[in-house]
C-alpha cells in the first residue's frame, strides 16, 4: 500500500465519519482510528512476520576424529520479529520525558503498544500482535526506520 492510497483512505474515512477502519493486504494490516477528542484520523499500522530457522539441505556432521562436547548454552528459540510497517521515525516512548512503552524482559499482549512510528506528522501506534516477552530491541529511539526493518524481537 503506497502513501497515496493511505491518504485517500484517510480522506474517505473522514468524509464518511467512520470512527474506526481496518484493512489487511499482503501481510500488511492498517487500522485507522479517529480520535473523538481531536477529530483527527490517525493510522495505527501493524505487520506480523514470524521468523523461523531454515533447515539446511545438507546436514553438517562433526568429523569422526573430533568429539563434540554437549553445548552448555540452551539453543535460542526463534523470536517473533515486529517489523516496521512503514517508513518514519521510531519512538520508544509517547513523549521525550516519558518511560518507554516496553523494555527488554517486559511481558506483552497482542494489544500492547510497543512503540510509535511518526510518518508525515501522524503518530502510528505499533502493537505487539502476540503474547510474549520482549527479548530484543533492534531500533534506536528517535532514529529513522524503513519499511520491514526489525523493531523488536518477542519470545513467544
């Protein structure tokens, strides 16, 4: 979905007086909620992308002369990666003086807002979309992010 289509959707929603609208297309989901206080439509966009390990086609076996000691570290589980659904500026907190929405180790639910991405003066709340624990924060506060860029890793 390109910027022109998003602008057209916001215009139509404003004209029709909808308070909430949601569209899903090719792995991209956008929910537009109109605030009753300000009357301004603000898009809330999400994307869900599961990362899973890819099985190697050729198995790798240890050489017969070597003994492989058992690994003391448990293998890391694959993380659910929350990726940026749009280009904009990444913010971890609702305002410069506020605490971040989430920190590493925090428990999140599907509706939990994990960050804001500002695009064209619109603040887009990004939700976790899954239940789990924040394992990694990939983006830096106040820095630009690109479409599809990893923002958070969630241990499900």
